[in-house]
C-alpha cells in the first residue's frame, strides 16, 4: 500500500508540472498574439495513428495468450526507439528486444509472453518525410486458473551427503514433460554431467553417473513460470537455489551378518552391530539415501500396513530415538531400546527397519547416537544379503539402484 501511494504522489507532482508549463506557454502565446498553442509548437512527437505504428497485441487487449507474441511495425519510415515494460508480481522489468536491420519492425528476444502480466509499449517512429511520432499502448495477458509447482529436495543452502538426488515432486500430473524438463536446469561446480529421469508423470529426479564429489556446489534453476505442463495448467515458480555436498559417508548393512560397516572418505571407521528385518518382515536390499533425520519420532505399524485384527498397529512406539528415513514406504534406520542387548549383531527381529542399540530417550554414547551424530541427509545406506527384493528406484531416493543407461533412458527429450 505504501508503494502504491508513493507512486500516486509522484504522479500528482508530474501533473502539476504539466499544468504549470501549459499555463506559462499559454501566457507566452497571448503576448505574441499567436493564435496557435505554444505547447503544440514545442511537441515534436505527436501521437501516431494505429496505421502509422502498428503494435500487436492491440491496445487495451485483455487475456492475451502467451503464444500470440508481441510485435511492433511501421509500414514506411523506420522505428527510432521501442521500449516495452512488463509488470508482473508487483515487479517491473524492461523486455529486451531488437529493431530489424531495415528499421521497420521490432521483436522481443523471447517471443513468449508472460502470464498474468501487464505490458506497456512506447514507440517513437520516423515517417517517410522524416517527421517523428509516438505511440503508447498497453495490454494484459491471460491469468490461468490452474497452476502447478514442484516441491524440491534437498533444501536450499543445505549441506548433504554424496548420495543426494535432486527430486521435484509436482502437485499435479505433467503431460508436457519435455517442456517442463527444459525449464529445470541442474549444474555443478566442479562440473559433472547431470541427467534427468521421470518417475511417472509427477516426479522428476536429477543425478550424476556416480556419487557427488565432496565439496561440490549444486545449483538448481527452476524456470517453470508460464510453462504449460498440461492443457491449461501453467507453472508458477521462477527461482534458483543451491546446496553443497559435504564429506563422503557410505554405510553397508549386511542383513545376514547383522552388521553395518561405515566408510568415511573410503576409509572404514566402524563396524556396528544391527538387527534387520525378521524372516516374515524382511528389509529391502539395495542403495537407499537418508532423506529425513529425527531425534525422536512415533512409529505405528498401522501406518505402513502392519495391523492386528482389531485394526490397531502391531506396534506403536511413541518415542523412537535417532530415526533416519530411508524410503517413503517406511524403512528407517533408527535407535532401538526395547530389544534385548544380545539381539544386536546376532538376530533379525524388526518389521523391516534397521535397528541400532540405543537407550530410551536416545543417547550419544550408544551405537545409534554415535551414527546419528555423524550422518547427513543425503548419505547412502546400502543393504545386502537380505531375503527381500531390491528397493524400487522411486521409493525414496532409490535412483542409485538403476544403471546409468537405465537412468538416462528415462528423460522426456530422447
């Protein structure tokens, strides 16, 4: 509101200045006895007719579609200057463009109009006789009723493990996947090839061929605004964010041996006793990425399909410590204080999670606390020798279980 009032006050000052000069010029005309207006004589840029300077879309047009384009032309003479200003989301910006070599037309560098925007076009032209004229037009573009956005993993400015995969989860089904894919750019310093992969029509992931190198800075540029993702459904986001890859840590859970080996920068730093999924509720095999870290959380079997006949969960633990999510379907690596100490390293008793010895409330002095304190979102935990299938690539950030050939075949442009 303060910004609008400020503009209104400035406009008032401009009007007062015009009136003052008009009065002075009128007085001057009266002294000379000239029947013409002094103001008219001073104006060297009279308003041009629509035929003299042709602007498309027409002046006052509303609901102009993005593909209709913007063009300025003169039938004879040449264009002297063209200035186009776009107002969108309470921000103004000049639209870059260029006059043709013959001076007869102007086009913007980007031929596609923005949605929900107001355009102002100011043109100065010279006719065939060398006289200058000006044209001022405005138009507004289509305001879509339906929009789509992408929820991005990981968070902006975060420090992550070397296994992080950039993942966009769209709020609605994307039909024009190639256009959306082109509007998302993921780059890295130092540079590395990064390729996209679609999981269905609402999720788009990006990763390099191998785990990121520690210290890599990754930038994600979303240029989704006004991109038509499905008929009549347009993107909303235009933003850039980045994250940094921290040290390398990869852990290997051997479900048959009931151990987890932890490697830091390719050096084995610990072997931790664990308990994995019991024979009837085995743990997935494969590479999984930590996507969430919780000091304390509640775990209820009913939420992941483990129910009793009365509908209640087979377990309901309100204070599970040091919980790290590995899959969307509910696989965690977490602290366990309710199992007997001799379980860890000897037998698998869980409902599919990987359990480490802990205390009620959690302690940094336990195996679970030690591992939690040294972990990052984006770290890789791989499970082997479990009597279960490999985790699905779209269950959490499981894309590392696909070969590079399989991954690159999943883009929309090839």
